[in-house]
């Protein structure tokens, strides 16, 4: 369904913009395939390139080199709006753009041209599934906590049921009960399979419960691509803690 071939991403510092110096590497030679129903967790230390990878797949940034394909079609041949209806990103800190919760949940469906009745059905369904209280619907983002905004952003993505759902630390501001509820919902979504999920998540206990596969990034490179049954989770946790410590030590 989704294929990345030798993708590289780099950025230029301000001092480099008028020179021929190479940009600072963010992702280097990334290649992997994603299949229908996959539940992929992406792990790595801070600065490993996890969020940058999600942004590339959602086409918020463009690769410096390499190719990305969706169902064997080059990304650049797919109109951006059409692509993002199929490949949807929920960022860690999402905005409602001045809308109420009710308006924000309905907006993606309005863009798809659905009838008012169908919009109401889909919004009500996901409101119930994610246990979003009725009193939230009239609130704007300034009246919501970080966790509430995060839950609403996830609901806004789920109402259109994209082919590929990209999640950047989706449970970072949620209490354990809501986080567990989300993992169960995400797992159910992929079992049809109607939706494929790539999720950045540092909570390995939830990742272990959720994943069919795990991508391990380190300093912008693909360190490993593990099928879930092959993962030694305790060893992985130790490895990530060690890498995080070594990375922090560089700044001391």
C-alpha cells in the first residue's frame, strides 16, 4: 500500500542558504513497505527523525531525494488534498482553528460533500466510541485541556476513516484509561482491515500491546524493522534508555 524507497531529508541552516554546502541530514536512506492492516510503532530517541518521517508521509515536507508511493502511484502524481484524505496525520498538538468541537468534527466530512444526516451519524458514532461528552461539543480549543484537544483531534481524523492514519504520540496527554481505550480502537480499525496505522510512541507497554511491526530510528537512520513476535521488548527498552542517555550527554 505504502512504499518508501531510499528517502532522504535534509534541511539547510540559514548560513547555508546562499551556498553550495549540503543541508543538515534529518533522515537518511529510509526504505520500508507498509501493508493493509499493519499497526506500526516508530521508536527512537529525541531527534531520531520520527516526527519528520510522519510529516514526509503526510507530505507536509518533501524528501530531498528518494521516492514515496501509495498503491504504486508516485506521491507527486496524487493531488495533496486527495492524498491527505487517504493519509491523515494527527500531530501531538492539534488546533481546532477557531471552531467548536462539533464544527471541527464535522468539517472533514463537509469537505467530502456528505449530507447533514450522514455527517451527524459519523460524528455521533465517533463521539460515542471515544467517549467524548456532549458538553464538549460547544467548546473551542481554549476551553479544552491538552488531553481533551488531543482526543478531539483523533476523533476528527477517525470520522473520515483514512486508509493510513499517522499518529504522533497520540496518548501523550491522556490518562491511562483513555490511552488504553484508544489502543483498543486502533487495533479494531486495522483488523478488517480498513485502516493502516503508523504511530510514534515512547510508551513501550502500549506499543507492545498494539504493534504488528516496529521501526527503530536512530540519528535519522533505520536501525531496525522488526516484526512484533521477534521483538525483545526489555532489550529494546534498555537500548532506548542507553541511547537517550548518550544523546543527552553530548549536550553537557
